[in-house]
């Protein structure tokens, strides 16, 4: 049966294990450095105000709170940094590091960073593909033994799903660059002492692995559908 194909678990298992490990690592690293108070006792919001001024983005970037844990993000449409309660009000090493990372995205937006612009441009296509891709592929798979041309339908589904893989791949340079910008800002600003900088780097490095894991899982899933399509086409 399509839903219980052992091949899927063989292909998807490495991605699943990597994802679980990445989630464990980011949570454990975040929890560790959330408990480490930075020497200046500066909260995420206070750090954001200073870094925004130093980056010359006064009036161009807003800062607001958002509920949840590790829900911090930058919204290009609203030009706003959304900080979770622990980051916004916390005076930890993790709070300052995460704030700087999200401001890195704001700097990318202000400077028309190519990968970020490309990622924003393909969002509508990715959303459409992720909604229709599975339906189109599954329809083609079900018809594979009954109708000629169903193979083409499967490949159309794969093409629609490939947008998600492309999105996850282009996310990698966006996130890595934001972290690099964050560390440069923190080093130049003096908000964290050298030992604290290492803690912030550890938090951002752990977070980066979640994007690597997401890309790997997406590509492995896509590989599975390609293999299914090839197998069905040979019948």
C-alpha cells in the first residue's frame, strides 16, 4: 500500500533522526544559555534598540513581542522583529544572541540580500505547490496502472513539491548569513564579553542545524516520490 511502503521509512529515517537530534540540540543549548545572564544585564529588547541604532535602521525596523518559545522571527512585510517573552524580557546570553540574529535578517532586507529576496519571491509558489503537490502526485499514483499519462501527472506533483525543497535549500544561506551578521554586530557593539560571545555562537550554531535537518528531510521525501514515480512508470 502507498501509505505503508517500507521504502518510505528507509529513506525518511535519516532525515527524521537528524531532525530529532537538531531539535534536541537547539532546545538544550537554548535552555543552557537562557540561564546564563549577560554581564550587562541587558534584555533582548534593550539589545535590539542599541543594535538597531548602530545598524542605522532607526525608524525602519520595529520591535514587538510574540507568544511562544523560540518563536522569534523577522517579518519583512511588517519590517518588524518579533521577540518571544524569554528573549524580549530576558537578560541572558541566548536572548541577546537571538535578537542579533533576527536583526541580521532585518539588515538583509534593508540591503536587498539576494537569497532573502528570492525566498520571499517564491513563497506564493511554494504555498501553492505544497497544497496541490501531494494531491496531484497521489492521483497520478492511483491511476498509474489504469491510464496512460498518469506518469506525467505524478511528475507534475513532484514538480509542485520541489518548490518546498528549493525553499528549504535557499533558507540555508539566508540563516547562515544572518548568524554571521549577528556575531559581527555583537563583536563590534561590545554588548557581550568574549566568553558570552561563544555562548551566543553556540546558540546560533545549534539553531542552524534545524534548518540543515529540514532541508535534508525535504530532499529525502522528494527522493522517495521520485523513486515511487519511476517504479510506477515501469509497471
